[in-house]
């Protein structure tokens, strides 16, 4: 088994969505093979079907374990698929099903096992469907929470990276009222530290970090809200400054993201899901990458969903998958960086 390049395990996601298609299209590109040794963790028949739907010309080889993969330094080799045989042969595209949800979970579970055993260097995930996941018996809000549970991680954060913007979240998949209740100085400080450490590991020695407020105009000195900035955010920012971190805030979110895209800051700390996700997705779903910070393994993901409305038509854009694989390879310990 060739290990001169990082081994990236790509989970197939929901087989009824566009995951298999964007994987097939991504691996038809020689540049992917030049940066990593890829192996898909999923369903062989689904990848074959996706390759036909997308009319890509790639050889696909089923394996039972990663050690059976035979990669070449010059790329162009077969796409290896650890075939878990978990997807019904007649599974239709574009429909929510317990079978697809259950299979998607099993793919992630296998990938985490391989990563913890250091048999792969990083995980990259194709999208799953939360409703299908729940129907399959797994009550998780999404990939991030699954990975945290499987790795025994209590403190983690979701980071979205686009070409001109990085955003890390204090809270994610909870309602806005619950999010505000859960925000506290300890959590905000922890996320500031995580973002600082992450950016240092990617080669930015003294990153500039901006922290969003919760209320309009970041509360404007108590004019808006109930003092959330003063009680939940400012103590964390002050402590981070004392630790030598270049952090600024809380700042009004309505202008902060513009400034970050302009280049004033290396990363933005968002307080809740839509505050951070909206600006990144305005920049383009095809370019965004989801990175889970705080896990004992490297994990990246596409920044879009299963797109059931176009699944099976061969038209899904693979750009986010390509970038997610590239980021997984670059962040992996095998590439020379420290694991997240």
C-alpha cells in the first residue's frame, strides 16, 4: 500500500442524493490523485451507477479494507471503494429512506474507526440527509455531532471555509432561543482558542480573529438586547486578549463579514448557525468547505446538502467536494501539519 501521500477516506453520504455523483466527478480529475491517496467508504454499486449517470471515465475497484488499495504516484489509478453493501440495489434517487440514512451512518462509523486506528489520515464526508438519518434510527442533528460522539469529543466547533472567508461557530444545530441561552463566556473563549490554534496550524502565526455580537449593532452599549454582549462575550474576549490572542469584538455582524471578506480578519467567530452560514453560502455553495475543529481526527466536508431534486441527473457540481478533499489532504498529519 502506497503511503507517500495522505490517505483520505471519503464517506459516500446518502446514496439517494448527489454524494455518489460528486465523488465520481471529483475522482475523474487527475489533480485529486496528485494530492492524496483516496478511498471511498460506501457502496460499490452506488458509485458505479453514479459514474454512469455522470458519464465519467474512471475505473472503480471494490475492496474490503483500506490495506487492499493499490495507489500509484502518478495518479490515474482506479477509484477504490470499501464496499459495505449497505444500500439496497433498487434504492431510488431523490427520496428520503431509512435504508439510505442507516447506510450513511455506517459509512461514517467505519471512517472514524479507520481514522482512530491511523489506517487513514483524514476523513472527507459527502452529504447525508438528517430526516433519513433519523428514520434509520440515528437521532443526530448532523455529521458534526456524529463524529463528536464516535470520537468521544465533548468540545468541538464547526468551521466553514470559503475562498475569502472563514467562520467558526459557537453554536450550530439548535434553535435561536436555545442558542442564545447556551452561549456563555467559557464556550466563546474556547472557540476563540480553537480558531487561534487552527489557523496557526495552517501556517498563520498570529491570526486576527473577529467576534460577532448577538444583537443588532452588537448591542450598542446596552441599547439592544438584554446585555448579552456584556455578560456572554466581552469577558471571553478580554481573557483571550490577556492570553496574547489578536481578537476583536464583539462587533456588529452586519458589517463584520464585509470587513472579513475585505481581508481585515483571518476568521470570524459567529454566535449561531445562520449568522455564520449565511455569509459563507452567499459567496457560493460550490466553493465552501466544512471543517470540524477539536476532533482527534481530521474531518472536512462539502458545504451543501443531498440535493435530492437533481440527484441521479449527473449535473451536480463537484467543486465543493474537490476543495473538501484538498483541505483534508492539506490538514492531515501525513501532509506535515498537526491533527486538529
